[in-house]
C-alpha cells in the first residue's frame, strides 16, 4: 500500500520537481520593421501539459533602433555592429545558464517585403552569417529564425496574440467566439479570421493547445497607411506627369508636401476634396469582374475572401488612429463606420489650420487623417464586405495592458512548434525522460527498502 | 541485477507488445471530384516514434461513383443514398473492431470550389448531417472531416504524396532534395515547392516527422485543362457574341464542337491556328504591371511567386497527357519543353483525321492535345519562370507503382495531426500510458518476487 502511495507521489510530483521555477524558458524577437528594429523578450514556465497554452509574459523590451535593417542592404558589413548591440541587451536580460537553450529570432515585416528578391535574400543571408558567430550570439541559431515574415504570418500572429490574450485557446469556446483581426501597418494591411463556411484559398492552418484552426489570412501589400499616401500621390502624378506641382484632393487645404518621383521632386498642394479622393481610393479597391474571380467571392482584385460571417473583429494599429482622432469610436471601442465616413467628409474640407487648432490633431497627421478617414470605411465595406452599420468591429491597442501586435503571437506559435515535439526540444524534459526517472526512483526505493 | 535487466526489457518491449500488428490503424477518404466520387482506404501500423513517418499503405479503392457530389446541390435529400453505398464498402474493408476509432473523410476538390458560396455551404452541411448518423456511419465523425479542400491544400497534399513516396521525410536530406509539384486537374492547376529564398506570401506550413516545411503553394482555379478549353471558347464568343458559329484556333481543322453560352448553343469549328491560339492563352497568363505587383515577383496577374530556384519538379495528372502523346518526354520522364512547343505548333496545323489516323490519339482528345501542347509550355515559362531549356521537370504518374495524387498526402498530413497530440488520439497508446504500464508491470513483478 505504501508502495502505491509512493508511486502516485512519484507520478504526480516528478514533473514539478524537475520543472522548478528556476527553469523558466525564454525567447527573444528582433522585430525588424521598415524604419527601426525593436527587441522583445518573453518568458514562460516549462510545459507540463500538451493540451494547454503556456503562460507567456513579456519581460524585456528595447527602444526602437533606427534606421531599419533594410538600410543595410548596401552595407552588409555593418550588420554585425547593428545587431550586436541588441544581442548584448538580450544577454543581460536572459540568465546566462539558459543562453544555449534559448531561441533568438530576427523577423522582418512589410518594409523588407518590398525589396527586390535578390537584395532581400542577400540581406537575410548576411544576418544569418552574423548570428552564426557563437561569440556574438550564444543563443540557439537556426537559419529559419532569421526571415522575412510573409504578410499572412504577420496577420496570423496578430490573430494569435489577440485570441491568446482573450483566453480563447485551451478553452472549449466555440469557433464563433474567436475574434477576427484587421491589422494595418505602414506598408500592408492584413485580414485574418475563422470562416464559418467553406475556405477555398488563402488558408493558414495553426495548431494551438492541441487544436487545429484553419484561418483565412490575406495580406495586401502596399495597402498600409504610408504606402496608400504614396500610391495616391503617384496616381495623381501619373495623370499629368510633366507638371511639377499637383493638387492633391486627399490633403487638407493649406497643407503642402513633396515627393520624389522618377528622380524629380513633385509638390502636392492640398485640395481638400473628399469625393475626388474617394474616387481614387476606390480605384485601388475594385473587385475583379465576375468571370475573372475564382474561387468566389473576391475582395480586392482577384483575391478570394469568404464571407466574413458572424465573427467579431478587432482592428488594430493604423486602423485605430484616424477613427479615434475623428471621434467616431464609442466608449466600448466599437467603430461607427457610417459616422466615420460622414465625419471624414466634413473633416477633409477643413483647412489644415482649422483641423489642428485647439484639437489633438498634429499638423504632421492632419492630412493623413482625412485620407485614412475615407480609406478605412471604403476598405471595410467595399473590399471586405462589412455593412456600414456593422457592430462587429472594435478598435483596440491593448488587452490586459499588453500591446496587441504580432510578436507575442509569434512566440506562442513557436512554442507550439516545440509542443508538437512532445517536450523534446531544448530545455524541455520529455515524457519518456519523466517515465525513466519515475522508474529509476521507484526502483531505487524498492531496492533499498 | 536481474531487476535492471527486467527493467530494460520492459522499456524496450512494452511498445511492441501493446502495438501488435492486429492493431493496424485505418483511414478512409471519399475523394469528391467534379464528375465522380472515389473511395480510398489506407492502413498503417501504430506510431512508435514521434520523429519518423508512418508506413501507410493503400488497402482498398472503389470504382468511380458518378455523378459528382455537386450534382446533389438541389437534391440534398438523396445524399444519404449516394454516400451510403460507399460507406457500406468501407465497413466491409475495415475490421469492425476499429470502426469506432477510424476516421472517414469526404474531401471535395475544384468542382465544388466553383459552386456559389451558399450552395457549397448547404451541400457540406447536408453531408455532415448524413454522416452524423451513427447507424449509417460508424466511423469517427468530425465536422472538419467533411470539407472542400482549398486549392492550396490539394497541391500541398500532392507535394506530400510525392516526397513521401520518395522517402524524403524522416531523412536528413537537405531541403534542395525535396521535389516541387506541378499539378493540373480539370478545374485548377497547382504549384507547390520549398523556395530557397524569402517566402513573402502564399505560404503553407506543414509539419512532418517532427520537421516544419514552409511551402510556397498556389492554386489557379479555372486554369485546369477542361476549364481552359471552356475559357478559350468563351473568349472567342465574346469577340462576336451575336454569331452562333465561331472559328476556334485552338481546335484542329475538321473538328467541331458545341458549347452552351448564356442559354444559346454556339458551334466551334476547328481552325488549327497555333499562333492565334497562343495569343489567347497568353492573355490569361499575363503578369500584373510592375506597380500593381507586390510583393514581387508576380506569376499570373498579381499572384506572388518566389523564384523557382534550384528545385526539381514533378508534373502530374493533366500535365502528362499532351506531352506524352506528342512524344516530347525522354525515357527518364524529363519534359523537353522547347520540343513540346515546336511539336504542338506543327500538330495544331494537322487535320483531326491526320492527327488521329494510325496514332494513339483518340478523336475525343485530338484538339485538347493541341491546346494543352501550347498551354503547358506557356504556363511553365511565361507564368512560372522555367526556361524553355529547363531540365528540372519530370512527368510522372506513379512512384513505386502507387498513383501519385493528393489522397495519400492527405492521410499522411492527418496522421501527423495526430502525432502532434503525442499519440493521444483514438487508437493510439500515448507515452504517459506506456509509462504507467511500465511502472505497473515492474511493480507487480517486484511485489510478487
């Protein structure tokens, strides 16, 4: 009887003993954006169950390091210096005894997706070469830890972040309670959700806490905030390429700016004409003709998107700025899309001075809020298929006081990759190991008894 | 000492004892194509290691059941009869004692991807309702077992099939030894490969034998063999919609056919003009203008595709028919693309009688080989970026005497989903279980000693 009690103790307590809290696991991400790189460090307890999610906490974050890594494409020799400083910071935060079992990632986003393919390849390989140096980088090195995220990965990781922070994973809540994600950065915009019907293309499968999710994920490169401003400028220039000065209907009157176009400096003068601006925006959002769209339905161009169904969506990053500044978000964060459209129409007809005097709006963003105030409702309704009266979209920046971006989701995803190896990855003790320890302990007990 | 020997025996042999060959696991797939449904049954031994691939064998296959499941979209009540017969066959082949732990899948392909979204949803839900009936279907039911595969899944599963049959998985062979896949069915065509550089969109990740593969995968719906014939016909009609009779440059002289177009019967008369035919084909393959293509590079339209790099490709299904019939494949199966192009140009100028007299070519396919002989090289070079002198493409139908299609890959993929659950899925004995059995046996031995 005593033996059986001991056996039960061994079965229950061995994992706890082996996994003391001194056995934290760590992961570090260098988030390489278009204009800067930022370090984030996460920590979590060792995995003890295969069907639950890990409790991952951010334990460190750096300031933004400017310029962005893409600036090094023609000075590859300087990458070591650029990255070296950030790795020193990682070494300080993560205890030395786990350096050799901790993964370090450098993951790049939209800014690098616009580089020519060969440049991007050289840059990534140069970074890999630097990180292969064990003196500089004592952390786990794996070539795939250094890469440009696909736009879909970026969106999917944001989806994971949000649903992770909403405690969706590991619960038995139905699929309809997962939250879809609308994300917009400077370069690209992403839409990710779990469709409630057939998913015929643009599928991204993830497995979290032992469950598989077949997500619809699409990223529209060049549909981010900064690139839309650029594209509208380019469109206007192309209507009259000889002229050096152009009226820009998406800019407030009294605002001027310049743009380099094929080697020449072009000046834009704010015209404050929302109807004309919206016509240009809509030309970028057109859906393909019926006989050019397959599988159906199409969102922008020939891009397939299943109906958004009954999901709720969280809109993050550049989706939040203009609607908030224009006061079209209710107290619970719900976006009032038709009000945004109306408000933006009026706002766009103000002068820059009127728009920024005695308001929270800075001159720098005065015109951008006009454009984004028109673009966001157009994108959501014309392209994605939300109705203008939708109650489904909530704007958020933080959940549980944690910034909502893709990095946390990337770590959740990567720890799930470990999970599929049943705890055999570096730093984990696997079940067969526990089994062996159990038997040895039991044996020892019985032999000395 | 004797105890330690016993312990070692227990550690080594318990899995074998628990996993006798009477413990085969099974999976059944109803492959629901556009014109018929076909049953395939696979069998594999229980999993004993997490980092190796299972040895999966096909043990049963049915004739094709016509018509295709999409014919039932307006007679949902008859689905039970249609599927019931096939399930009876599954019951006969799979031993009764494992019915309740065997998964049955109904996976549909391109034919169902062209249905209106609501019709497709109703049809899938009706099938799910039928399969929920335990009397009719004693096998494991899970709503996601019944679905329309995305085009990318279809391509990825074919990629898995091929690389599985080539023993790529579980080996330590470098990524460059994986084989890319070019697949073409009646409705769609798929391209899937492991890029050797950045992968910026259209990523499909799979995990097999504990390793992750980030595949580029894209499916072009309406670019399959039958739909290309249809689209070219439609294109010709649209040039002169009033006429009831049209010259078709992609058909051999002496051949005629009809097509229903917006309620009217149109007649096509073979013109045998390969240059004109190729002009139409190329209009479907155009890449987007540089400023509409992001991320770059683009294949067809705005569809991103990274460079094909150094991979070898296997081309299967409808990629094999015309090149073989036109004699442009060498003895090792390598496609000679420039010769195919030349040969097709000459072939297209033959009359149907000349093309089919004293040759292996039937009247039914006479004109199709002209079109496909022009279309295949155009697709491979203009859209995908192979050079016309490429030595990378091998045409195959079977590997190790097993037909190369997506179904085997789907089963490999699904068994890997089980794997990520560490053997806890139905029918598996998990490591913790083995651990417990070990300890109990040891304990029993020691107590009775």
